[in-house]
C-alpha cells in the first residue's frame, strides 16, 4: 500500500479494509452495530463491547460482500476483540499498526460506519496522548489517544489512521463535544497477538491506589519536586508487603492531602511521572508473574523494592489500582 498524502487518497486506499460488524447474524439490517478493520490475512480487529459475548458475527465490507465469522479472542480490560475470517475481499489489505506515538496536532481520520452509515471517513487532529479511558469493569485503559475527529455510535472498533495510512488507535468512545478516544497502537500491538494466539490477554496487577505528585501533594509530603506518584493505598495484594501506603492526611490550603506513603518515581529504570505512565508501562512492558524493580522515595531517601506482579482479576469492586485526583 502506497503512502497517501491527502484524505481523499487515504480514503480510497483504506476503505476496502473497513468492515461493518453485525452481532445479530439473523438480521442483516443496513448499518452494523460497530466497525472493524483488517489486521492480517485472517483476522479483523474490533472492540470487545461491539461483539459482547457473541461467538459469531457477520462482517460486511465496502464491496458489499458478506461473511459469517468467529470471534476468537476478547479483552474487556482494553476493549479489544479479534474476529477470524476466511472471506476477505481481494482488495481488503491489512492496515499497518503504527510503532510510534502520534503527535498532538497531527492530522488523523476515523474510518467506520457511524449511525449505520457505511464507509464513512471523518477527519481531525490528535488532541492529546496518554489519556485514561474508563471501562465497565472498574478499570481504565491507559495510553488512549484523544482526537477531535468525530466518533459516533457505530464508529467503535474502526481505526484512527494517519495520512501515512498507519493505525494509531482503535476508535472506542465519544466523551463530549469534539472529544473522542481511541485505544493506542502500542496497546493494540501488545494485546492483539495474544488474542490471536490464546484468545485472551493476561494483565499484570499491582493493586494500588495512587495520586500524581502535584505541587500541592509535594508540599504536603515535604517533597522537593513534584514528580512521581504517591501510593495512597496498597491493600492486600502483590505490592502490600513492599510499598508503604499513606497513613494520614495534611490540610493544604483547605484541602486534605494524603501523606506518608511511598512515591513511585521509576520502574526497571523507566521514569514514572503520572498514574497514566505507571499503567501504560505495566500494560505494555510487563507480564503477570514477572518481578519488577520499583524505585521509590521513602522518607526523603531513594530505595528500590522488588515486586512479583499478579494477574488482574476480571472485575474490580474496590478502589485498588485507581487514581485519586488532587491538583
């Protein structure tokens, strides 16, 4: 596939690789329940919330060809799903997954079937990167891409692509006027191969609550610089024996700020500046059972703790592994 230089060329070269996803195979009504795109010669990527618990779905491509295909892997934690198909059109080439993080301000296009309108392209820019997007199971998806390209019901599962026709995200949700989110290429590259091979992805799990170290949090905890994430809570779990959680609060300018816990500033030599960066690193660089080295500030001194990561449960009903916001 050549590199398009305009949205018109981008549409012409990529739209054959976009599919409408129909979950109810008995009613092939106009407009799918979601979108998907060709990942390789046998697989289509979409959102987990599009396929739900279905074992089979129908795919309809831009040339009006149909296929009944099997869902072979899903991951609710990242809202990704993989469909195996034997009925790809001849011109439905796999779309390349980007190996980089897009730049805010970079032009992008959302491809899919919003509101039942097949073969739609909407355009915009990358508005931000490394965002967190909530899921229905109580966790969040790290490293999502924010865009102002219109994303509406039916776009879910379709690709967010650059003018180089690279997929920088899988469209997932609209959060408000001119704000949409897509699961990043880095997360797709980590999770989808596991879904293809094993049907599931095992997520690493620290089970901690954190707050970003803002100037207010730094002042309350007598920290010289606002960096890292403060461990607010570390209930029974892989980190409970190694990390110290906050044991009290201090009032700063009328706000109660947690104090006394460890401040995570790095993992395996990788600098951690925010909850998003912590979650992103765990998802894209580690696995359950792996022992990691966490660099922390504790009572004014830097120390390193080794922690063996657990596997994340399917759902959470407690506040562990969440972020507390104190600006």
